[in-house]
C-alpha cells in the first residue's frame, strides 16, 4: 500500500449488514495490531438503509461488537477514490475514477436470514478481514 496511511473501504448497497460487519472487524483488527495511526477505515453504501439490520446487530453482539449505535450512510465516489483498497460485498459494481483496487467478496446478504446463517456470514466476513490484514500488514505475532 502507498503512503503513510492505508485507507480501506467496505461498501455494499445498504451499508446495513456485510459492510458494517466488515468495518467492525477491521476496526478491531487494526486496534489489536496497534495500527490506529496507519490504517483508516471507511464504510458506506450506494443506497443506505435506515438502520443496521437487527439480525446483524444481534449476531455481532455475540462476539462482543456493538453495532447498535451505527447508522448506514452514503459513501461518495470521492471518498472511495481516496481509498487504497475497496472491498465490495457482492452487491455492487463500483466504477471508480482513481487507481483503487476493488475486490468483490461475493458474500451472501444476511438481511432476513435465520440467526445460524447470519453467524455463518459473520464468520466468513471475519475470516476475510483477518486475511486482508495479514496480506497487507503481515501475520500478527
């Protein structure tokens, strides 16, 4: 990654499920690795929902992450263009003007799924975030 700060973006349509989970896991991973000054994390959606999905809030609470106060928001193309890497969740095809690496994680939508399925998606998200940090910043000792 270039520059002193690496900016990671996590984006989906509603910014109410997968991208919120990804952002929360990325924040936890960043803090656990002591990269607070080296990694900036942004999230948003192309058509934000009114709130984070209830099932996502409940399932994330099971792993001690509180999303109850998070609000889905729109993320501008300019903000995305400032990212070093953007992960989409399988629900959007982003056309960015800048030299930004975009990866589509092709994750299932947790909205309306039963709690067991939401947990599976959550665990897949966590694994992808951890793998991304290992790829970008090396294995955590």
